[in-house]
C-alpha cells in the first residue's frame, strides 16, 4: 500500500517503524499528551481540594462561578489528553491496531474531550461577557443546570454516533483512532460543527470584551481604583484566551476538513496538529494559573458574588499605590485618616506606603471623587541618594574639622 493511501485507510497500520515520520510524530503527540494530562490532573485535584476546604470554612456549597467553570474545563482537558497519550500504546506495539479496546477508547476520548474543551472554553467566554458588560450572572440553580446541560450535550453527541454505528464507528483515522472517514456527516454534525462554532464564538466574544474594556478604561468608567487596575490588567491579558484555544485546535480541524474534501493530508501534518490540540491542556493550566492565580490559590473561600474582573490579578507594576477618596454628604460630617505604613506586596516586587482619607462636608446631593496615584520605588535611585547623602555628610565633617582648625590657629595668633 502506498504511503498516501495508508493515511486515509481505516485499517490496521503496522509496523510503524517503516514510517519514520509517523513514529517520530507519535512520540511528540504522546509527550504533549502526557504533559497535558499530568498538569491538568494536578490542577484538577488542587481545585477539588480548594473547593472542599472553602466549603468547610464558609459552611456553604456555593462557590464562585468562574472556579466551577474552570474546574469543568480542566476535567475536559484531562479527557482530551487521555485520547492522545494513548498513542504511546501504538508506539509500544509498533502498530495502530483497529478493533481493539484501546482503539475504541481513543476514539471515544477524542470525541468527548475535544468537544467538551470547546464547550467550556466558550462557556467561560460567555460568562465573562455577561458579567463584565451587563453585570449579570445566572442564579445557582440555573448555573448548575447549564453545567449539566453542557455535559449532557457533549456525551449525547458521542453516544448518538456510537448508537448509529456500534461496530465500526471508531477505526484508524490517519495517525490514531477516531471516526471512520466514510461517516462524514457524523464527523461534521456531531463534532466539528460545534468545535468550529466554539472557536469563532470564543474569538468574537473575547474581541468584544477587549474592545469594551479598552473604551471603559480610557473613559475612566471604573471609579474604584482596584477595579480600574484589574480592568487594565484584564484588557491586556484577556486576548490570550482565544489565541491559545484557536492556535491549539485550528490545525487539526483544518486537516480533518481537508481529508473530508478529498485533499491529501500527510502523517506529519496530522502529528503536528495532534501535538497542538493535546497541548490545549497544559497551556490552559499555565494560562489560568498565571492570570487568575489569586482566586484559587487563596486559603480564603472565593466570594460567590465576585465579578470576573475581581478574578484577574493586578499587574506587578500596578499592584499597589496610594488612594485618596473624598466624599461629600449632607447627612453627616466625618473625617478619618488611616495609614498602612510600609509592607511587602504579594508579588514581592514592591512596597506600599498607603494613605486613605475620607472627608465628609455639607453639600447638595452626593459627590464622590477618587484619585489614584501609583508610587514606584527605584532601589538603584534610592541607593544613589543614600550614597550621595553619605558623601555630603563626610564632606560636612571635613568642613567642620577645617573650621575648628582655623579657629584654633586664630586663637593662637591672638595670644
């Protein structure tokens, strides 16, 4: 069988050692599959432990909705990574064997993992849009029903395919096992249509969020200093989410759609696309732990009502500053002053000398103004100032010595 014919044939392929490009490609796919599986499992159990400890401390089972969505996304990434780390089995046997339980399991996890990852990536985007733009979040029951509905839809698509073709749905599909190429409609309507919809939907929603945040930051929409800082941070970080998802999933979607249109696809192209899509897991872990670490690393329970912007961490160079708040209210007179003094920030990059003053004076109506001053400290400059001050002090001592010497000489001459 010619090499080009073997790519699309739904038959057992052996030995793999006769196709070096495929063998090397499957090594890469398996490696990134294991990497995603390991990192996703670690974060999954970390989140599970946090949810348990938060529940004990708060005495409530309700948790911030973003944490729940992230928990489900990581679970989807675990299923996706299992699908591709199973390629290690083909490497160990030197054969992609059709009709085995491993082949069927790989096809199942490709179907459920890819689709679930797309659904929950889109769900996080929709949740962020509704929260940031409209300050709207589903109630606990509606939110739980939405989560259950997404999983039900995900597994229903896989079950429908198996029910339609129980014997030969999952076979070798290029470099691993998945739906047979002859079932084009099932591939499209039970899988790729929804994955593509998740891709374009995620890009469109995050693009809108980015535009809205940029406009709001420029217009000083957020009067609270902390929210304003987080909005600036979110506007710069949020664009990474659709980029990561599209870069990871688009190559394989393109390759599969090309094969459905009778365009030749090589083993190298499939293995590169497989390495990319299974990297979705470890990249999600890296992305969310870097941008939202403050939320689920905290020992305190996450506030159920906390908005999406509150889940973003401050930028290191904007983490702290001095905030002065002036309020006028005709109902009362109040003046308070509090100083926090010097203390290290969480990030360890800066120190903060904070001063907050609230002043209430008689006025018509309520007036509130808030000014934020960001104070940065350059250690090198401070060292230079200290050094300069030290030199000046030494010069002053020398001048004093010279003055005393002159006075002594003057007194001697008078005698």
